C-alpha cells in the first residue's frame, strides 16, 4: 500500500517552488500526496490532491495553524510554517503519525525584512519564533533550507537546500542573439528583493537603440504595490511585464529564452548568509546571472564566471548595456553559464534523498 503524505502550509501559496519540488520527489518515491495551502488550487503540485483557502489576515492564519494539522490524512505530516508547530506536534502525538518540519528560511531574521512588523514588537516576535523552533526540533525529521537555518539543534536534521529539480525546469538550449533583449526575475517582488532596482535599471534602457524587456514572475508585496503600479504606468516601463504568481512550470515557460536572470537582493539579515534558489535555477538553465554581492552568490559567480555582480541600479543598467554591445564578453558569459548548467545537472537530487528519508519514517 502506498504511503500517504500530507503537506500543510498555513502561510505559503500552493504555487511555492520548494513545495512543488518536494511534492514531486515524494510522488516519484511512490507516495500519495495531499496538499493543504493557500491560493489557487490549480497552481498546486501536479498529481496531488490540493485543498486551498484564500490569503487572509492574521486571525485566519492563526485559525489555520491551530486546525489544519488535524485535517491531514497522511501517515506523515509535513509542515512548512513555524506557527503550525504546536498543533503539528500535538496532532502527530495524539494520532500516532510522523511529523516532518520543512523550514524554508530563517524566519526570525526574515521578520526584519517585513514592513508590517512593528519595530517595538520585533524582538517579541523573534522570541516567539525561537520558541517555535524549539518545538520544531522535536519533529521526527527536520529539513532545513541551508546549514545556517534554525533550528540548529534537532534530533534528526537534514539540510535540503533550495537547489533545482531539473525535472521541473526546461532543457538547456543554445542561446541566440536577437532583439529585444530580455531579463527575467522569478520570485517574490518587494524592495528588499530588488524590485525597485530591477525596474529602474531596465527603465533606464528605454531610450537605447536596443532597450531591454523585463519579465517579473511572482507576487508583489502590499507595501510596494502602490509604487509599483504607478511606476509601471510610466512610459519608460512599457517593456516591463508583471505576470503575477505562477506555478513553477509556467514560471519557467515564461523565463525560457531570456538573456539574463536577475537576483538583486539587498544584504539584509535574512539574505546575508543565503544562497537564493533562483541563482541555482538560472545557471541550471544556462542563463547568465546579474546579482548583488551576497557573499555566497559572489563566490559562485566568480568561481563559474557565469554572471556579473552589481551593487546598484546604475551598475545593473551598465551591465545590461554591455551585454547588448560587447559580443565576445556576452559569448563568454553564456558559455560559462551553460557549462555551470551542465555540471549542475549531474549532481544528486536533494529532494529525492529527503523523500526517501520521509517515507522511511513510516
């Protein structure tokens, strides 16, 4: 009889890329997977039974965190958000199920990046997240997105990095020159993730003989939405397209054929030690990357030669202009990115390894 795994998230959309990668690996391992999450159920992981609720406020999220772990029907319960940990621990113990906590980010550090968090409450909320992390450490298996991601102490902890699942990405193709030039970004759109920098950098090329297009794939934060909609209506942003939230397959269908991938994250506490998954994915598709100087990103791009490090909108604009006019440099970047992609596609799949460990808990 096939194992049944329930993935429960009270704060993530079912279009979340890591959720899709995890669900796909579990299905490859033979599990039946159900997903409880937010958003449009049609954007959930293919082949899974998906139940969704709309994105609502904090009260709605609290109610979901308290009740959804008890709705899960699987032999194994997988949770993503720290606020579900008390109910998940209780549900697992009372119902004699296994509990796996998949921790996507350092949530205590991430709070410093959220405009909705009142500064006087920041420390209080971080203490609360710390308490949740202590509970998460009691899970039967803790999956963390990187070595620095809490909890550091857990009885059974595995690093499941945000690396690409190549079965969900397009094949490597030979890049070709051709106007219009196109940049792409896939992920959450907010100031700290480079939203304003990307727009201003591309807008500055609007009057060039060969201006750049920009495809933004992902939701725009509420704190940036008014500015974004106003800026998008201006003439120099005519070649910027906002696609909104899309599932991973659709996202990469949009991105296919782009000339460069952008990753212009600010060096906030949440990102300082991070290795953004989109950088791995751009390179896995043979796409040169333009990125800000996060330490691990700098090391990767310098080692592979597959991208350019920039520190401002002006530097980004200069890089885009050089890409269009300096053919030998452009060819070198593309060749390095393709080589990095070919090497990446030979590596083990971290999600398949995690899926085996999850199913071994039964």
